[in-house]
C-alpha cells in the first residue's frame, strides 16, 4: 500500500524570515495531524534554517532541485551532499518549470534521480503533459516517455524510494485542476506502467502524487481517488492554513 505524502513546493518564494514564519504555522498544525507524511521544499537559501527549525518535528525537508555530479566547477549549482548536510530527505526532480524554463531533458533528470538515490535522498520525480499534448491526444505517450526515460536503469529496490508526481502542466499555477476522473485515469496508467517496468509489488507501493492547483476545496475529492497517494502543492502551500487543510484532507 502506497504511503500518502503531501509536499509543498515553495518555488522562489520566502526569504529566511518568511520561511520560518510559514513553517512555524505548519509545525503547530501538523503535529496535531500525523495521518500522512508532510514535506516542505523551501528555496535553497532557507533550507538550513527551516531544517534546524524542523528538527524533532514530523515534517520532512526537501529541496527543489540538485545537480547530478558529486561536486566540481558548476557555478550556481547544488550537490546532493550539500542537501544532505542541511537535513534534506527529499528532492524534487524534473519539475515542469525546470523542464520548460531551464531546458531539462529526460536524460538529465534520469542522471539526477540516479545521483539522489545513490546518496539516499528520496526523489520526487515530476512528470506531466502540456495542454497542447493533451489536446493532441498524446498524454499517455508523453507520460510513457517521461517515465521510461526518467527511470532508465533504476532497479526495483531503488524505485521503492522514488515518489512520482503527476502534474499536468496546464494545471500548474493556472487555477485549472484536472478533474478527479482525469487525474485518476493518468495515475492508473502510471501505476500500470510501473507494473510493466518493474512488478506489481513495486507498482502498488509507489506513492503517486497529483499536482496542479491543489487547494483545500478540491483536495478531498482528488485524494479520494484510488491511485492518488498525495499531492505536490505549489500556491496553496504558501499559507499555513490552506496547506494544513490539504494535509487534513489527506489524513482522512
Ligand atoms: C507545483 O509547482 O508543483 C504546483 C503544483 O503548483 P500549483 O499548486 O500552484 O499549481
């Protein structure tokens, strides 16, 4: 049975002071709702402060990106070791904003996933189709390519540490959410594909999060779908109350 995980992607929001304010609201609220795993992914500059603040709390720390090399002359990049040193447990990889704005390919994302796994950092591996791809009826082809190439060469044992986040690009930050049926259809497809690439035990155990304008008003219905095991939340995670409502929906 897959674990329910709610993760908040803060993107490029919040300096250190604002980060601590946000997480202090969560720490208070989340302690009372331990029904699912909760992850916060602040920007790099806030990771250490938030990590220290969250010590002894059930909330886990995640980063939003990392480089695939151990270290080296890669100006502006951050390594897996660096993330571990500030207390990260998770790292978001292949977010659609990284793919679209920073040109990340499936091959590059695959290297990052392998590096994260080799360091025992848990990847939140993002996939999803654009509006144009959905309207051209190639959603399943796109998802299949992203999954197959993103996970190439990853063993079944390592796969058990990967969280998959299905995020239709047209639903991210747009206020448009996939309907529960639309999301469930793709989640079932992903789980079935994982069954073919690995086996039925792995497929059943993998957390497949939905992401794309998840908010308190739609969380219960989305998270109630059989193949949706959590959410990757952008906009609605920037306010403690709305993120907490989503966590409550997941705990039900
Ligand atoms: C995201 O950034 O992963 C995301 C899903 O954003 P939003 O919830 O704002 O659509």
